[in-house]
């Protein structure tokens, strides 16, 4: 209804204007040489309007012809962009489906249509990586790394590629470049941590984690590799603070104190470790200074007093008593170990020796990974099987002897 009223109002105004022009009095005369043209004012105004309309249309046509090449190019560019975006989408789907030939074909089509745009380079690099084309993977990621806004993606890909190829020097360079492009990335922090651990740069890796198990393992390894006792002591204290039950950390602390001439403090560190978590490795270190079987038995008594009744305390007391030929004490402590839950065969072996029988086969003590459950004879800061840091825990029955 409003539209009808609006149309009628405009029509009425136009009719009124036309009527007013048509009633204008006077004539218009134009002379050109021998020619004279005379007409009324309304006719002259209509002629001027038609001339103005003609030139307006002419200018618009000429302007359209001048803009035609650019508009045609823009239309073709828009069409190529749409086709290129569709190719990128198909390449992403093929990558998700792990269809390497299709991914490479669509990625190539995308680069042909779009040029070396970030998305075209990204799908091209990932398609080449999926196909195993290392040279093309590196080349595409290198081009992407030069992009002002998307450079992190290029360094991200180059870092992964260098890591997979085992080129740690290149991986370190790309990690630093990626950090500059996108500071504080959690993924990058994890990769830098993994890289530092694999290169054995345990002190550097300590600054990239706060997990207690990882800190304890890395600080212990850093203490073992320290250039001087002072550095070793600092790292060992950090390790024991992170995990007071980790035997290698306690051993590293005791060794650092011993190397600094603080023998009594080193022995106290072993006693404190035994109170926290008795371990045969601590007993071996504490008894090392004892030169005779009786002295070893006395040292074992000092150690066992820190955690009386514990299986390991009873076992070390039984073993040293057996070595000192204190058969009654050896039997008493071996039976106490069995009563406390000893099930790895060490107590049975002591009792068998006392009875003159051959010792039964028993599991070999060692370390077990909490991540992959693999058994290891020696402690290392990372699991040799799954490379998890700080995952090895002591077990007295890891494998049959």
C-alpha cells in the first residue's frame, strides 16, 4: 500500500512538472549562418534534456569499455580463486583420508590456480610429506616460512620434517625461528623439550618442564654429567626436591657431596633416602665404605634403623648377616622379610643358602616404564623404548634371572 501511494505521489509530481513546463510562455530562436530555428520554450527544454541524456549515456559506455579488460580479468581471477579454494578443500579431504595421489593432484591444481598462497603451499607440503617426497616437502615449507603472517606454519612443518629425519641441528634452528614467529606456543615448547632431551641437553630441558617426574629425571641426569661438583650438587638437590624417592637422584646427591669432601653429609643423604624409599642401590652405596663383613653388617644395622620393618631393611640385614656368618640373625631377618611381603625370591635364596640348598631362580631387579611397561636393567632419564621422560620406576622383579 505504501509503495502504491509513493508511486502515485511521484507520478503526480512529474505530471505537475510536465504541465508547468508545457505552460511556460515564450519562444527560443537559434541562428546558425543562413539557418534559423525557432521553437517554444518547452520544446527547447526537452531538446536540452535529450542532448544531456545522450552525452551521459555515451560517457557511461566509453567508461564501461575502458574498464572492461580489468573487470573481465577480475571475473576470471575470482573464478580461478573459487576453483583454487575448491582444490584446496579437496586436497585437505584427501590428506585426512591419507590418499597421497589425490592429495598431490589437488595440491598441484591449487598451486596452479592460486599460485604460492599460504594454503596452497601448506597442502602441497603436506601432500608431498604424505607421499614421502622429502625434497618437495622441504621446498614447500621453506616457501611458506617466508610468508609474513603464516611463517610459523612453515617453520612448524620444517621442524617436524627435520625431527623425523633426525637432523637435530636443523630442528633446533627451525625451533628458534618458530619461537620468534609465534612466541609461547605450547606445541613448540613440547618439541623444544623433546629435542633438548634427545640431544642430551638435560640442563636446558629443565627450563621447559615443571612436571616433578621429568624435573627429577632431568636434574639427576644433569648432575651425572655436570662439569664440576658444585653444578652436580645444585642439580642433585633439584632432583631430590622434585622426587625424594628417586634412588639415582639420591645417589647423585651423595656423590656430589662426597666429591666436595662432605663425606658425612653424603652418608646422611643416603640415610634420608632410605627413610623415604629403601632401595638396594642406596644400600650398595652406603655399605661401600665398609671393608669387612662385620663392618658391613654394622652399617646395614644403621641403615635398617632408618626404616625398621621394611622389606628392604630386613633383606639387607639378612644378606649382610649371612656374609658375616651370623646365621641366626640372617635367618631371623630373612623370615621377617617374608612376613613383610618379600616375594622376589631374595629372602628364599638366603634361607636356601642357610639350609645348604641351591638358591632358586628369582626375578632380576630393575626399572619398569610406567608408560610402555618395558623393563630396563639400568636407570636412564628417558625410557629407551618409548622415550618418555621420568617414567622409569624401580621394581624388584622385572625379569627372570
